[in-house]
């Protein structure tokens, strides 16, 4: 499968690949997919997590295979079906699924926030739901699935401790991040790094509304001097937010850092075309702090 994204920049759309497991429909952002291949035998890994089927080496690259059915408490996968090979957070991971249905092009506004519609098996690992032809497609949080299996792949908050003591900084920063857990971890990490004047929003739309209100009130400089945004968010994604900010004559001076699991070659090119000032892959919270220091002209923020 050719997973190259053909979407225009900043349209607030995404392509979702629909696949099945145990008769249920699930989705993944096409931007995360490298390719889809037929199932092939894997080599088991001793003492591995129960959801890790093993490793295999297509094209001389070692890839870990995850039994997605096991992750969702739907039993064990048979040695058949397909591998969806993904790349996010600089990791190559294969997810074992039953079948692939097709690709849907949707707006982020069409994605419903998970609630009681999602069964217990998907509780906590669904980022949204799409309704297509009277069928619900559950979009899974693949980053959380992987971090649950291997916590070391999550946000590297220990990087902040390794920076040592840092002085307090009141420069106002606006954060757009839909994951409640990541929002909390990013805020806590930045506060620990000395950045204490933070406004956090749940998606690009909320961030845009907040910026627009500050612009009307005429107090932008005192409210925001740097924006940090995820890419994948309901209502409005980070690319759309970046496009709107950089096309606005008043707001375009505000530096935007895209902090996302989706920073690959193609997505980096999109971010550059939209005017993002920096783009960082999500686990590297230490690099995020150093980038903020650089953009704001702060000498490391260390205590003197």
C-alpha cells in the first residue's frame, strides 16, 4: 500500500485506514503507516509482554510485531491476516490485524470524542470515533498502546531532571494538546524547567479561539509569546492551527513549535511549508525545553 499523504496542507482533514479485529472496525491515521504486508512468521522474544508476538526482519529492518487483538482483550491472533507497519515516535512497529477495509478522508470535526459508546476493551486507548454508513470506527491511540507495553517509549520526563536547577521564567506559552495525560506531563515538565506562565488547551480549535480572544482584547504580548501544538487533535489539528496563525498579520510573529509523534520526513515538510518555527518528536521533552530556550533567546534557563 502506498501510504503517501495526498492531502493539502492545513485543511483540517486526515485519512483514516479502517481495519477489522474480531469483527469490529478500528482506525489509524494513514500518516502513521509505512506499509501493509501479509502476515509472516515472527521470532518469539523471551520474557516479552503478552501482546508482543515477536520480531521479524522485512527488508533487513528489525520490527517488533504487536498482537493488537491481545491488546484489546479480544483473544490471540491466528498466524494469518495482515501487518500494518507503522512509524511514529521514531519507532517502527507492526500491528497484527485481521483485514483492511479501506481509507476514509474525514475532517477532524467529524471525529467524536470517546464516551460510553466505547466498550471496556477500548477504554483509555481510543482517541475518537468516526461514524460511516451507520458503522462506528474506533480510532485507537497507538502511542498509548506502545507506551503501556514499554513505558520507556513514552515522554522522557527524566530529561528535565537531568538539566539540573533552572530559574523561573514568566514568558507566556500556549499549549494545544488533546491527550489529558500528555497535557499534564508537558505542563508539569515545563514548570519543572522554569516555565510557569502556561495556558493549556485541549485542541487546535480551543487554542485558536483563545488566541482570537486575546487578539481582540489587545493583550497578546502579555498572554502568549510561544505556541506548542500537537498535530493530531479533534475539532482542529495542529497543522490547521499553524496555517491560521501564520496567515494572520497580527499572530504570525508568534513562534510555533509542533511537538508530535508524527514528525517524519513527509510531515516535517508539511510543517515547514505551513511556517512552523520548529518540529520535534514527542518523546523528547528535553529537546522541547531546549528549543523553547533557543526561540525565546534564553541562555539555557539555568540558575546563576
